[in-house]
């Protein structure tokens, strides 16, 4: 019996990107009458919402990553290629890959390459801060965080020691809030007994945002509760504050017309994202429009204007066909629903059947602040504290792809809750003097 992958009567669907959108599109097409090729430059799917826990030593990379081949191995009609798209040839329905000399043909194309860190025109800051979009970013951040505690332990100059233990987080969205809370938990509860010459509880954590409040996408009462909870943990929340420059071991802030220079051993960037470079490639090759963040403006069915067989989903897409004409946020639930819809749309298209436009079902939003602390807006029901954290934990566990990941994360969280210790505090790669 021949493999579905060799059945030329089946349309060939190429999916670029193994994140939430691409993976859920592939799984939805599994065992269906189509040939599917999933392309990603990594061999694993990464659960990005928990990257901050790798960065602060709560989890290890393997806890939130799943090999794509393993996840999709039960689908005979799906193959996985570890490669990178370098060109798109829409006139011949082909892609050029970095490691493959021959072009790859497609009947339908799904692009879901996600986003990268956005420095808003200050790309030189990338070498002076730590962003958080990849496993490597998280490991770099973890190394930086624990290196400064080690350096402070040996530093005898009080002023230099205080600078080493000053953490500045730029960006008051969910990622910034989660990082601030995790760092506060780390310095207040996990580390104090491990060091003999420094008081880890005196670590200074600043959360800086240029807006009037943190978590600006949330209702005002939840933003206020998040700020109050962070302040109880010892975090200083600075709203209406912008970054004017970042230099070696210091950051320049501006607020109410006043400039302030802060010496800091660790500057973490959580202020924004932009679409992957593939967005601009599509603009050049397909003539489609992109927004200021490089996201492709898509049609109501998530296709590219003038190219009904090319779909863009997830963080790469600007879907503004909403009641308020605002683009959907770059969060996992949006990408998952778009991935499933595109798979359904493709199967309908193959059967010459019509399909309704995509409609996002917003089930609410949650942001964790610390252990047993979170805020959430679920269908206009405002939650905070333990109940919000419990719902956040259940949802995040359910979104993890493989069963062993679910077990490992639950075990690690239970350990942290019981002991207040983070078990993955390894400094790998470069040392403190490198």
C-alpha cells in the first residue's frame, strides 16, 4: 500500500512554521486526503508563554518543547523538514529552501513563522539587553540573571553591588509583568539562603512602561491589582516612563520631562514584537500590504489578497476584520484557532465547497504575577489572586503538546510551590567573566 505522501492525487499543502498556528493546522490536516509538508528551522515546537520560567530557573527547556516529528509521527500524510524558506515563487507555486537545491512545489501554502523582538528602531540595543522569544533567549537571560547574583556575592563595593542587583524590565505587558513577578519571587524566596554575603531580598526590580498603566489591554481594575501585587513583592512599577538610551550596564529613562540614569546589571526587554522577516518578503513577492510591525494584511479567510491559495496566520498576520477593526493580538489562542480554521478552509476548498470567514472566539485573557497570583478577564468576569492563577495554570497545562511535558511542568510547579525553590538554576554557556 502506497504512502499518502506519494499519492499525487492528493493536493500538497506546505506549512511554514511549527509554532501554535502551523502545528495546529498540520494536526487538523492529519489523516485527511492531502499531503502535508511542515517546514521549520527548528526541530521542535516551543511553548513560548512559559519561556519566562526558563529564564528564571523554574523550568528547563525540555519541559516546554516537543520534537515536531514526535508530535506528528502518527499521521502518515505529514512529513517534517528542518529547513528555512529563503524565497517564494508565487507564479510557479514554489518555495526555495536554504538547504535544498531543488524548489519545493505546493498547491496551498500556509505561512506561520511568528514574530521576533522589536526594538522600535534601536536595533543596537539588542546587544545590551535580553529579549525573550526563543529558547536561546531564555537561556541567555537565565545565565545573565544568575551571573549577576554570583558577581554580587564577590563584590565588596556597596555601590557596585547594588548596581549588579538592579534589574530593569522594559515593557509592562504580560511578559514584562510575568518576568517582574518571577524575579521578585526568586530574590525574595528562592535565593536568600543560598548566598552568604549578599541580601538577595534587597534586589531592586523596576518594571518600566511608557503607557499610563501596565497590562494596558486589560481592564483598569485588573491593571491596578497587578501593579499592587507586584509592589507587595517589592517591584517598583514605573508608568509613563520611556527609554531614551541603553548603554553598557546602565539605562537612561525619561519621565515627566526629567531624565534619569540607572546603573543596572540586567536590562530585560519585553516591550514589543514584530513579525518575522518573511512578512516583508511576502510584500515584495506578492505585492501585499504589511503594517508597521511587518504583519501581513490578510483577507477574511486569512488568505493573501490576490493569492487565494496562500494563507498567513499567527503573529505574522494582521487580521483586522473584527467588530472594532483592531487587529487580533499575537497570542497563542488566536494562532491556534487560525491554524484550525485554515485547515478546515483548505479541506473545504479541496472539496469545492464554500467556507465562512474566520471569526475569533475570544475566551478571555490571563496574566500571572507570581506564585498563586494572577489576574484574568474571562468573558467580562474579572478575576484576581489564587482563582485566576489556578485557571491560568490549568489552561497552560492543557496547551502543552505532549503528555510528558504536562507531567513535568505540573511536578516542577508543585515542587516550587512546596519548597519555594527553582530547580533549574544552572549557569550554562558563558561564565561570569566571559
